[in-house]
């Protein structure tokens, strides 16, 4: 029921044209349209003035997940260092996961009713949904095993690289969704919205990649200095120190080096 609630909230806050419905029909719809006001049977989304708002809810939820919250959680875990950072990272990712569950439900409903399940956008969306199912488990194993062994294990690399693939593929799939909407004229977005998505998504992806690279550089430098990777990322122990530099200054050993 989460995607029903999301549709209600986002549909009424989004700026859409009430005269533009799915398949080019107006707010009243067509008897042959799944969003129509004819005698086509009960429609659980009939309280929304147009089907366009359902598409808007799907697009907004998925964009928030893959362009904002998933990358932000990844950026924080690489650039920040404070006790409990791993928990903040996890909360960001779980919230983004819930957003995508809602977007996925709306997307499957639309793809099924408009027979679009053979298109690249919904196919990739399904793949992402399946891959995301494993991320919380891999993340838990990464945290637990790092606490036990003090270094990255196979679960760590699986969690890290699967996350990078998911975020990149999710951003790309958002662009494919906009192209699909334009090509099928199903709630076709304006050129301005396409440009806005492209710019914001590109900026967030670049920042995310740079944060990942910087985090790896810091980790390798710390390990090269002989700093043991004892702490889970974001779980700083102020009693753990590492000697750095020629003056052997004692500095707190952060946890970003895992």
C-alpha cells in the first residue's frame, strides 16, 4: 500500500496539467483508457484527476531515490568520519530503498496496463529492484565481518561495487524513462524537465564517483603508512591512533580506511 500513499501525496503536490492524461486523453478520460471515467470498472487511482499524476509520482520517487538519496548516502560514507556514520549511511539507503519500492509499484502498474514490460526502462527497473533486495544483507555482512576481521571481505566488495552499479544504472534508467514517456506520449515530460534531470543527475553522479575515488585514495595512503584498518567505516574510536608524518604526530585513526 506504500505506493498508493506516495501517489496521493506526490500527485497533489506536483505541477501537472489537468487536461493532459495518459494516451492524450483529458482529465475525464476515455471509456477505453485504464484511467478513463467511463464504465471500465473500478480504478483504485480514480481519485487522482489524471493519470499523468501517477506517472509524475513514479518519476519523482525514483529520481529522489537514485539521484538524491542513494548517492548522498554513498558520498557521506566516503567523505565523513564520525561515530555512527555507518548507521546514517544505512538509514539513507533504507529510505531510498523504500522510495524505490513505491516507485516500482507504480511503474509496474503502468507498464502492465500499457503493455510496456518489453521496453528497456521497465526491464532495467525490475533488475534494479531485484539487485536492491541483496544490498541490505550485503551491507550487514560487510559491517559484521569488518568488525570481526578488521578488513574488507568478499561481502564488502560485493556491497560496495553492487551499490555503485545500482546507482549508475538507476540514473541511466531515469533517462530511459524520460525517453520512453516522450516516445509513447504517455505523460511526455517537457524539454526543460529532461534537461533539469540530466544536469542534476550528472552532477550527483560525478560527485559520487569523485567521493568514491577520494575515499579509496585516503584508504590506500593510510594502509601504506601502516595504519591498521581496525574500525568499521564511520565508527571512530578516539582511543585508536596512528602515527603520521616525520614528526610522528599522533592522530585519531578514522574509519574511512576500510
